[in-house]
C-alpha cells in the first residue's frame, strides 16, 4: 500500500482540487493520504470534512508546531503502507506523476525522485529569483555532500521510497528538505529519476523566506557532521593542510636555530615531523573508530605496522623535496 504524506500550512484553496487529482491518479492502487496540518485557517476543517467521508484520508493536526520536514516525519510515523511518498499541498507537485513513480518502485527502484532538470522536466513554475535560490541550494549541496550528487534535483520536495530505506534510521532534518536527509542517511541501492514539470502556484502564498534558506544551510552543515564519508574527507583535507603548515613552521625554526644546517637536512626533518603530526591527527579525528581501540601490545604492533607503511609511502615526498 502507498502512504502519501502531504504537509500543509494554510492551503484551504487547494485542498479540494488536490484530493480530486490524487484520487484520480491513484484509482488503480491501494493508498492512504496523510495530511499533516499545521494550519491556522480553514484548511483543517476542509480536510476534516473529506476525512469523514473517506477512510483513506487521514488528518493529523499539529497545534503550535511548524516545519515541513518534521511534518513529513510525523506522517511517516503514522503511515500504514510499505511504500511512502511525499508531495507539497500547493499543487506545484503534479499528482499525475504518482502512477509513474509507483511503476518505478514496482520495477525495483528503492527511491524515486522526480526531477525538473532531466529531459522532459521543467522548473517553469518558479520565478527568476526562486530559480536562482534553488540552483544555488542544489549546487552547494552537491559540492559539499557526495550522496546528493546521485540525483539532479534533491531540492524538489516530491519523492517516493520503500519503507525499509529509512527503517531504523535516525532522521533529524532541519527546515524543508527531508529528501536530502534520506539520500544521505537512508539505505538504498537503486535511485531512479523521472522528469516532471513544476507547476505555477495559482492559489495561496509561498512559504520560502530567509529563515527557510538559512535552515537549508544549517541542514547541510548537520549532514556533513553525520555523514561519515563526507566528514572523513573534509577532516582528512584539514589535517593535510595542517601538515603543510607544520612542515613550513619547523623548516623556519630549524633555519633560525641551526643556521649551519643544510637545506636538505632541514627539509627531511620538517617533513618527517609533519608526517608524524598528520598521522597522529588522522588517528585522533579522521578515523574515529581507531579511538575505541584499547592500548595493548597487540594494538601497539598493529599501529606500528600502519605507521611504518604510512612513512614508506610518505617518504617519496621527502625524496622529491630533498632533490
């Protein structure tokens, strides 16, 4: 069964059409629609009326709570289906592509992401400013986080997945882009993109503001901390950069304290100290699992063997430097 989660906030003018289009699109499937509603207008009453007449429609009204990502997680926690989907309630995500997404799931996809940026897709529903903001957000994410490069449109907000993709995962999104959280923290192999046309908002007001944009940046930072492969890469780069500074500093100190020392000798000593510094810092910060190893004779031998291999490889740099 498909559980379609739709977070809404003051979308009273769109609910009727949205439900009709979803029902028409999913007429050949078993499904439920879960509205997670943070509204303070008539939206809640309108959804409640539909829910009373159709048991497939569920309403979760949250008081004094906001946040699209937390609303989606709330919907997931209450979902009965083995397939989960998310779309906005403002009709900018076309319900008509839901059957295409279901077909990809049936054919083996773990995660289906509609994209505006592959052949057949379009972001024509955005004005020029929104397009610029969206493009900036996408490229920041892709540059900094490897997992986000698997899709051309990780900021679109509409997606479908098998429930096991997030089973047992601790999702902790900030702001509006829950898909990023799933792409980084979820367990999946087959990600499929399909094209879609992002529609123009006809009714209601956009929720994009400066706070939402700052939340996106904060979310990126949080994912970098929690994504072990990305965290390790950037820490490794920082440690490497620190090694360059250590090398230069030691070389300068040796030149000042031992003016008669040859350039090659200073280069070898400073490079060796920098290598020891890099190895130590990487053990402490880059590979966190090493910290949990208890110190004993066996661990000492293992570490000594690793350090020896590291020195052998790094010594090529010393040889080049001393020429």
